[in-house]
C-alpha cells in the first residue's frame, strides 16, 4: 500500500486499484483537483497482495481514475502479475467554449503538468489556448487557480443541483427588455481603394452583421435591429468595423465596447465612437424598451389558459387600441406537449431530447428529458409578435453534455396558418426542411394579433435573422434554382407566345376580340386602370381557387420528386447542363448591358448616330402627337401585318438594332480600332490591334 499512497499524493484524481479476480477495497486517502486538467503518468505499485489475495495466486490488476464519482480513464490490465509495472500517459483537457443557446463554439484548449504541484498550495497559472484546426497563432489565454488537496471520497454531490440548474436555465432564457439599435453611418473613413466594409455587433451570444457597402468616406447604412436584454448577461455591446477585399482578406478597422447596463428606458442615446487611428468614426443609436409577453410555464398555468389574462391580451390587440404600441403586432402561445418515436442517438438506444422554439430572433427551450425517445414536456411558451409574416420553428435536439447537441428534427409553421386551439401532430423534417426525418411532435398554437398593426408592419423593413451560415456551393441547390427560373421564364414566354398568336391570327375569333379590346382600352386608357386590372386579375385567381379549379400549391418545388438516385454520369451531365445554362444567361445579360453602354460611348459611331436620329425623331413625334395615338398606330400595324402580308416575318426592331452593336468581348476579338477620320496605322494588326509581326506584313492599311 506504500505505492498506492505515493500515487494518491501526486495525482489529484480519485483512483481505485482493482483486480479482475479478487478486487481490493478502495483506499481511504484520495485527492481532489479543483481543475480538471493534468497529465497523469501511471507507475504501478510493487506489491498488490492483500484483501483476500494469497502469495501463490496471481492477479490481473488495473487502475481506474475517477473525478467526483465519474470514471474518465482506465489503465491497461497487467495479467498474472502481483508486482505490475506499466507506464501510461493520458491528458485531461480543459476546453473553452463560446456559449450559445443552441450550439457552443469551440475556442481553444490547454493542459497543466501536475508533477511540480505541492499539497495544499494554491498556484495561479496562465494557460495558453490552442486549436489545431484554427489558423490563428494566438488563441488567447485563461488564468486559473490550482490547489492540490485530500478529499473524502464518500462525500457526493447534492442530487438537487440538477433540478436547480434546469430551473435557472429556463429562467435565464427569458429577456426583460429590448435594445433597439440603429446603425446610421460612418464618418471620415479612409478611401482605401476597392473593397467592402461592414459592421459587426455582438451582445452575449447575439450577433448581427450589417450589409456590405463599398469603401467610401461617409458610408450610409441606415439599418435597424433589436437585441434582447437578459438579466444574467451584463456584458457590454461589442462593435467592430471590418474591411473586406476578396473572399478571405478581412481587416479590422477598430473595435470598441459600449456599456448598456445604465441605459435609461425609452430614451434614444446617440453614440459616436472613434475607430483605430485615421480610420474615422462610427455613428449609431441605442434605445432600451421594456419587453412584454415572454414566459415559460406549465400548460395548466399558461397565459391564455387564464380567463382574466386572456381578456387582457385580447383587449390589448383589439381594433380600438390599434394606435397604441405599434411595435407589438400580436401575441403567440406555443404549447409543446410531447414528441414520439424520436431517433436514438446514444449507444444505449436512448436520447436526451430538448425542444427549442424560435420566433424570428427570439429563442426559448424546454428542459432536457433524459434517456427517452418519447419525451413529454408539457410546457407553454409565449412570445410577442413583431411581424405577422414570421415563421415559428421548433427544433428537437439531443443534449450531449459539453459537446454540440445532435440534430433530431425540425418543423416550421407560418403564423398566418395557425389554427387557434387545435392539437396538431407534425412529422419532423431534416434541417433544410426538405425531407422527412424520424419522429413526430404534438403542439397547440394560439395567436392573437391586431390586423391594422400587422398591415402597417408589412410595408416596413423586415427584420433579418441573426444566425449567419457560411454559404457553400451545392449543385443540387443550383439545379433547383435554375429549374425555378426556367419555370418562371417558361410562363412568361407562354404569355408572350399567346399574345403573338393574336397578332398572327391563328384563331380569327380570338384575334378579333383581342384587337377590339386593344382599341377600346387604348382609346379610353387612364392611369387608374392599371391597379384596377391587377385587382381583377387577383380576384379572378381567387375565384378559381374557391371553386376548386386551381390550387395555390400546384407549382411548388418538391425535393422528394428530385431526390431519386442518380448515377455518376447523370450527375456529371446535370452539372454540365446547369453550368451551361447559367453561362448562357449571364452572357446574354452581359451582352445586352454592354451593347447599350457602347451606344452611349460611341464605340461604333454609325450606330450611335443612328440612335441619335431615332431618339430625335421620337422626341419630335411625342411632342406633337399624343402617346395614345402612337400606341394605336403601333397596335394596328401589329394586328394587320399578317392580313396585309401573310408571309411576313415577325421581328422586334429594338432587339434587332441592339444585336448590331458589338459587346466588349466582340470588340476585343474583332477590334474596331476607332479613330474617327484617321488612317489605320500600317504597323498595327487589324485583328488584335498589336504591332504587326513578320508573318502579317502583307496586310494592307485601311480605314475603319
């Protein structure tokens, strides 16, 4: 037992030496390390006899290392040896995380060597953090106090600590106020060439990134967003300005912190902070507003389950109070009852599910149900509604201790589709909400809102989501977007083809009716007829839907239809077709824009002169002749062209004109070398506009 005492003196971990055949009782002297760090080297004892072992018997000893009753390392077994000797090294790592309400972000780790620590002596140690996957050379440091001491192993942690932790966790989720932040502008920023600038705000685990603006002296952002105020979070507001050149080149132009703990209620505060030297200033506004309607309770004691509180909420959002507190559009209550048949994520075939409820940038979550696939939470969550067009999302996660939680399923419900008081059971879906996952969730949703406030909010800027995901290229998403654009363009082309068929008199009755409608409409046209026409079109579609002749979901893009298995060659051909389609569309758009530009910059003087002549004639005609008559003449010509000449070729004069103007690519390939009234140099090649090599000396000079 001398060797065992020697081990217990040096190592601050509860160790137990056991034999697989005849276990020895654990030692009475055990040590406790206040910080879960260290590098442990196990050198076995000289004699393990005793406790029922006789000298003639052999044993298979090994060592268990425990911390607060939990085993975290087990040594190798030394078979048939009463004087085992082995040397094993393992590291207990201290890891630092950035706390988020759903997923914690790893920030670095470190370790401590314990061989030089003395018993009952406190050391202050600075630990440098390290992350092998990070490109940063300096990940920062943390300072800890380490003390090595003996501890009675019979003392265990209180079993009520977990319940208290869960209670505090639910309480700390609720926010008591809202910081309304308005990013106004930058002042006297350095004009450092090309690139973008943006601002990042951070308050606790809430993050917001502004839109990118071109680098300029006084950029104007004019953006507004909200951060929630939590009682347990007294961190300052961090503001940092970045400049970005290229995809990965980012530079910080300055970072500062703003203390919001003493901000008065409902008073707008103007902040003008100086950035790094010669980097200018940043101007923004902050207003602290009180918050109402956030709670986590049992279903029996929910807000809308009490008649008095329900009447108060209904009165708050009644039409007679529409002019009061325009920011609060409505009130939402989500009763999360249970989930069934969830996927097993642990080795024991169970899971530790927790449900996160999100509305916009507001999040609340249930407590964790341990070791079950059919959790029953029976919790009611209430949210204030800022925008009636928001979507409430419920995500079921598997709590995984210090690690990031595992995704199990998700559902999304638009607020405008909520049916009050109805029990609904929804199938969980994958994270992208495209495919079905395993399990269901049972909910009851109730919503009370003011229609006037909701209508006014519809015409105001929509609040952006805080969580930002790094966009990655996906050939599936690209193909889907191409399919969507192609479907819209097909509908437009079909409409144009229908109008063209009227001009071609494919159906005499249809063309005659269209011609008469055109004449009457143009002759009596007034500006109010445009919204009236759109109103009639929307009303006609509503009539079609109400009679069952059409469906609003008939054109939805489904991932299930396109999720069939495809071979390697099919995928390659799909990528080629998608890339080719994108290439052609971008080429046509670029050509059209460059041709219009080249008309104005006199790249081809003849085309520019012709455009000037047409524009001058058009201006004179519009000055002397009303637009109504010009449109009538154009329409009569279009409708009667087929009657006057059955074999006429239809054309678009404007597109035909633009196709004659060269684009920039065509100018490079066949360079015009514009020199108005000048002779083409003899030593310059007409094709590439460079000095003529010896092989091209026979090209004769000319004029362009």
